[in-house]
């Protein structure tokens, strides 16, 4: 009886780990950034960084926020609040995932985990800022932040496209994992 319970416990922990063989990696704690004392800023800068040049990435981000401070319309909000609003506007809530059912692949709409929402929003904002036609990366990022805060821009369009795709495939939501 004891052995059966132990086997059942092993099986449950194995299944709860999403059928993976190895243990999930532990989340490393992020140090908050020096200027705003915010972990979200550090996470954004880590995504922005290239070739391990974190100080350069921080400089680009802080310069972008200074540009946002000068160009913003809403006077009672700080540039950090404008950036957080922009990030919230870019965050998707549902995405489509491929699932094979009976030999056919279906795009199934799935809700997104909160940490994945944030990371997708950050990556999209940085990607579409890099694709803009401005002089410096700081000005590109600032214009993308301002556009996203007004619910405009390429990053917000990407979120809309993801939502449209999920809405179009709503009929297959009963195939969920």
C-alpha cells in the first residue's frame, strides 16, 4: 500500500510538471533598476540589451524615457507611468497554439499566463521600435512608447492581430489541451 501511494505521488508530480523529464528551472530574482527601483524596468532592459551591454541598454532606456517626458501630452503622468500604460496596451490576453487532432492541425485560442503576457509585450515593443525609422534607438523606443500609450503603433497592431486570430479560431476552443 505504501509503495502504491509513493508511485502515485511520483506520477502526479511528473504530470504536474507538464510531462517534462527534467525539473523546471528556478526563477532568478531580478535586481530593481538604479533610477526607478523597479524590477519591470530591469526585465525590459534585459530584453533590450545586445551582447551583454547592460549599461548601454540602461542608457538607451533612460534616454527614451526623457524623450517621452518632453513629448507626452498627459501632464499628470510621469514618463514611467506612460511606459507602463504602453506596455499594458501591448499585452495580449489570448493567443493561438497549434494542436494536431485526427491528422489535422488546428489553431486553438488559449489564455496567456501573466508573466508570458508581459514578456510578449516587451519583446514586441522592442522589435517594432527597432524597425522604426528614427536616428537613435532611444528616439525609436520613445516614439513606440508614445504610440502604444495612445493605442497606436505597430506593437499594438500586433496585439490586435493576435486577438483577431484567436477570435477567428474560437470555434476550435473545445480542443483545449
